[in-house]
C-alpha cells in the first residue's frame, strides 16, 4: 500500500489540544465562549431519561385493553409515588375491589388502550460533563457542549482501562525498564498518577487501588495479570467504562516492555505537574487511544497543530518495530524498497530497511512498524 | 441514481473500477475487457479514512485508486472524484461501483414476538441484508421490559427491524413490542438530529396501530409480513427495505458518503451483502450446496446455500485482528493451542494475541506467529460455523408429523439442516485466507474449521474481490461472473474425508485414482492420517474410495464410492482423521500428529517443520517414514 503506514502514538512536549466535550443528548451549556475552565468545571448539563416500569392492567384488574382508560385514577403526566394506586376496578356492589399500584416513583408516561399497559417513567437522571482539561472555551456547540483549547504535553498510550481523572504525576521507578512491583507503591502515592517502567504486577495494581492512586502509566502488563485484576477477560478492545478503582495506561503493549525513552523522559520532566488522563481505548471504527495530558504554558513559537494528519514514511524517519522479533526496538528508516519482498513466513510484502540502535539493519514489513512522531 | 443504473448498456462497458471501503482498508480493483472477456487487472489499497482526523471516506478511496493509477498508468481520478467517462485507452472508466463496511457497517436490532419464531426470522432477514445484529428483542427473551428499554437506549442501532405475528393473528404482543420501542426512543448511531429508521414486517392487522405508535417519532417503513403464515418465511421485502434505508438514512450520514454516492450510479451495498451475493451465485450456477466464509479482522461471516436455501450469519466479534481476543475468550486458550506444533508458553501466547488486538494491522514475520494466527483462524471458523448452524435450520413453531422412524432418529427437529456429507464446496475469503503464503494453509484451515465429510471441493478468493464482484453483478452480471471464474476463484482441490471413528493406526481408507493422463495412483491411509495427491487446477480424476467398515465417505458405512473429483492448487486431500476430529490429549503425541499433517500437505516450510520436530526430540523424517507407506 503506497500510503499505508501505522501512525505512531503521539509523545509531544507541547501541542495544541482541542477537547470536544459533548453531552450524550441535548441539554444546556454552562460556560461561555472565551471563558476559562479548570479540570473539574462543569461545562454542560442535561438529564437522561430515568428507568421505566410497566404495569399490566389487563392482568391486574382483569379488564380488556380498550377499557383501561375507564379504570385509571391517574392521567398521563401525573406524578406518582411508589405504592400509589394508579388504577382501580370496583367489583359487584363495591366488593371484590382490585387495584393497581405504582411499582416506582415517577410520572405516568403512557396508558395504552392497545395492550392495556401503563408506563411509569422514573425521574430523569441529571448528568454533567466536566471540562476534563483546563483551558479556554474555544467554541460553544449550542445545546451540545463545548470545544476546549489548551496547550499541553501529550502522551498517547496503546491500551488502557478506566475513565477520565486527574492528579499530579509522580515517578515510582528510576528507569524505563524497571518493573513496578508492589514494594515500590508507597502511601504518599494516594491521589496521584504514578509512572512505572516495563511492567506492572497485579499485586502492585491492587495496592494502588487500596491507596487511592488515581492512575498508573506503565510500559507493559501481562495479559494474565490484566484479566486477574479485572476479574474477567476482555474480548474486544473497547474500554474506558471499567470500574476498577483507577485508570491504567499501557504505553507499549502486552508483556514486559521497556517504556520508550522518549515517553519516560517526558514523564520525568513533567513530574509534580497535574495531568488529566483517560484510559478509554477503542481500536475498531474510530481509533481512540488512552492519553495523558499535562497543561503547559503556550510556547513562544507556537505549538504543533494536533489535528494535522501525519505524513507517510520517508527514509531517515524514526520508527519503532511493533511485532516480534525485535518488538519495541527503535531505529531509523534506511530505505523503502518499492518491490514486494518475501519474509520468513514466505509472504511477499512491502518492507522497509531499518537501522536499529544496536547497529543491526533489519528488513521489516511496513505494517510492523510505527512512526515515532517528532 | 437508480435510473442511471438501469440505463447502463452492458455492451459499452469496457473499463470498470470497484472499491470496498472496509473498516480498516479501502480496496480498489480495476477490471477491463481484454479480447472479449472481462478480466481483473490490478489492485490498490489504502487505509480507510472514515474516522477523525480525516472524516471523509473518499480520501481513502482516492488513495487506493491512486495506487492503481500508479501501477498501471491509467488515469482514473479527476480533481473532485472519479473520471466517470472513458476518454481514451488510458483515461477514465465506464462504470464505478462500491461496497462499504466502514465505520462498523450496518448495525441493527431486531424484534419479534417469539424468540425462536418471528424474532429468528427477523434475525435471518437482517443478517441476509448484510447487517450486524446487535441484539434480539422478543416477548420471551427472558428480560424484563425496563431491561429491554435500557438495552435499546444504550446500543444506538442504525436501524430496527420489527416482526411479529402471522397475518390476521393476534396483534397484542407485536403492539407491546412496538410500544417498548417507542418508550425507549433509541437514538440513531449516526446523525444527531435524524429519525431512526424502523422496518415493520409483522402482522398486517397491526399496521395501523404500529403507524400510530411509531409514525411520528421514527422513519417508519412498512413491508409485507416476514412470517405471513407459520410455514412460510418471506424475508425478501424486509431485506429490500433494509438496503434502501441503508443508503438513504445510514450511509448518507456517514462522513464523506454523500460525496461517494454521487461518484457511482449504483447504490452502495453493505460489504457482506455483496460478498453473500457471490457465494449464492456460485452455488446457483453450479447447482451445488456451498458453504462460504468471509474471515475478516473484526467479524466472521458464514454463508450457506443448501438445497436452495440461502442463509448468512455474522459473528460480530470473531475475527483475526480487532476481535482476535474474543476468539481467545470464546474458544478458550486450550482450543487454540491444540493446533500449535510447538511447546506453548501460555503467558506468551496470550500476550502475542493481545498485541495483535491493539495493533491490528501488523502481520506475522515469523513462522511461529503465522502458525499461531492460523490456529486462531481454525477456531474462529469453527465458532462462526457453530453460530451459523443455529440459524440454518428449519422454521420452528410448525406442527410436524413424526413417524416411528423419526422418534428413533437421534437428530432433533431444531438441529441444522446442513449435513456436511452433502456440502459440495467450501470457499473462503478475507485477508488471512486470501493472503496465506501457501494455499495448503488455507485448505487445512478450512478443513479443520468446517470438518467436511465425504467429497468436498475447496476454493478461495484470490486477492479479495468477492464484494467488488457482488455489487458489480447487480448491474453487469456477465462481467462479474467472467472475472469471478477466471481471476477470483482459486480452486484448491478436493477433500475426501471419512466420517466416523476407527482404531488409531488401523486401515481407514484405500483409494485408486485414474489420473487425467490415464495413469493410476493408489493410496492406503491408516486412521488418523492425512495425505495428498497432486492434481492440477482444471484437471479431473476418477477415484474409487474404499472406507473401512466403521467409516463413511458418502455411500454408507464401509461402502465404496466411485466419483469424479476436481483438482486445484493443492490437489486431492485425503483426510482419514475421522469425524469428529479428535486430537490426542498427550501434548507430545498431538504435536507429532500436527507435524505429520503439515508435512503431508507441505503446508509450512521444511526447515520450520524440522525445527519443531527437533524440539520434540523426534525428527519429522522418522515420522514420515512411519507413515502408512
């Protein structure tokens, strides 16, 4: 594929970020264009429909569907409390009275004379959308939300768990190949986002949860440990809603994987600063990768524009190999032969020649590298 | 658009461009009339651009088409689209067609009254139209009404198909279902402000009430009942309505599709619908029973055309990249590793599969990883086919007169009607199957995944163009079929497999083949073995097969069968491993057996087989000598 390449995960010390903060259904925007917001500023609010209970009057009162209106004691739109009588049928001479009570508190939403059912809608559930990152309201999307613009350091992970949170960044290891074991998790890590090296163990994660650590950013995790921590096995990579007590971001992949030097050194420089993180990952139909965003002052020369699509591969570019053998190794593109080449599997594929940091030159399928974005 | 399509003059069409916008890759295929026949000329591929930051599917299409332009030096792109008129031999085209599954394809919910009757018919119709069925709502689905409402709100389908009741029958339950939908008020996945399309294909008597309940809040289309009477399933009107709504409501809200729709005079088809159309055509033209499979990165589509009945199923979360870990979860690690000829480090294998899931476009560079992906493929095929058999079965709810003989028949009336002994061909498409370095790898994966019995032909899509030909066949069937036969369908050969079990190492099968040159080849296989006889594509041989008394190849237990067989790039595959296929529990014995099978079909490079053999401490050469020669 002439234009096929795997865009690299972004590791940028300074870039412009535009966060679209949208309500799931229409509602009210709470901030104005040009305003300033903090991590926890509510920017929009709405209510989602509450639960619904259905009362089958035909069975409860023993009446025909088309007659239920006659027996209703409450009309559509009326508020009811749990246990209130909503319909009543008096028997012969007032005896054998049968009643239907509301199974929940809410509003009578519908009375159907086709099925003889009454629908009680519970009170709407209010929801708010937070700013998530501090910055300026660049645009208001009427009734929907806002776009917040900020300058920040941005690190994308490859896979994550858990949703949005924020806290100060702190390193729990000294080097990117160190394993984040349980003994490295200290009491003062509570409320913080801690950075590990090549691997985190399930024991370490459990201790993080018990201490109230907000997030863990680390190079790798064994799949078995991830399943143990979650309590189930993930089938498809759509994450972000797990309720596991913290947000986890894996920067390299599964197994013991040294965190890339670039990522580790940037996180080291950001130590002590407040970061917004989100573990949400969606690989199919709209790639969403987990992210670490640390707001930074605007640089004088202006930040990179995050929205510009990356260009394709060229000789001299830095790439990382993302499949065995040589998984995780970094090198520079030497050449991009046009003709197909046969690899060990005997597949004829488009390849590139990469000079690795250890001096070796290897031939790798183009599909098996990602660009390290400068 | 439709007018233009019908006004096309097939005779004047010489140059055709077809694209498929997949969830990951947009694939362009260039076809041309060369010396009075239509042929495939060239392929181009590029990443699909339906998502941010591009959000315009036509960019990916243009990139894929540009690769074709570069490779063959034929100008196809204008500044704003495709050059849709042939200007000279090197510029423009006569026809452009496309399919799409980008952005998740067509995602539907279906609703019916009884789970195993109208809801199942609705599910079959939606799947047949190329949809992914996200959930099935029925009065007896075991969930409470508020749970159904929550699911509908949460899932946000592209469309809902509602069935229920026979014509003139009771309307209460179908109306109850419709009222639940109105209460839930599910929002469409794409396009914030537009009405969710609903197709009503239930009891005619309820139409007026359905219109009253849903008409103002949804884009309602009413079609003929899918089960007018219990004994009949009439899915075509619902299927057609789904296709129309797919274009009008779903595609028009996906990024860039408004533009793409203007580039082609032919309605955009969902990829699986187009793919299914070609499998169906294949079966109809040859008048045979065919099982087809599209093994993709996200989904596994299985198609069967059996005794004139066409069924398509999609296993939405079984696939070879995005969904690879769902195969792991559904099949279990042991079922995957049973196909591996090397010592397995469980932790490592799990990590390898997870890493494929998070970087789905990577391809194996080592034989170990290739064999691992093929192991997963076997399980995806097996599970996909199991799912398929749940829908490929007779209509339920019908009163069946049972005889004494039926009572002694072990099969239940709800069991699938597909009898593998009467499946004449298994054909596969999709990245892994089409791009396997050796065709024998695809053949073996299809055999192990589907377990054919008796005499079954094997075929595959050469470079993934069945969807392209499927949509092309709607306007130019001649071109589609010529290309299909000459350039798309790779005949891999014929599998001859014994049904039943016999003692390990005992005689299982004797075969005498009269080859095209008149020579005779004889083979004897012990139970548990597999072997191969070269017979080139386009060649035929006459074989006489004598199974052991416990085994059947199509004529009955122990009865000989004489028949003609077709050759192919792999040849004749003799499978004496028995059905069901049981792999040895002992790990070493199992690995030794796998190596024999791989080696017999020359499925993987010799040095890799030898390396695996050495790891076992038993060089494969010795095993080959042991083999029933």
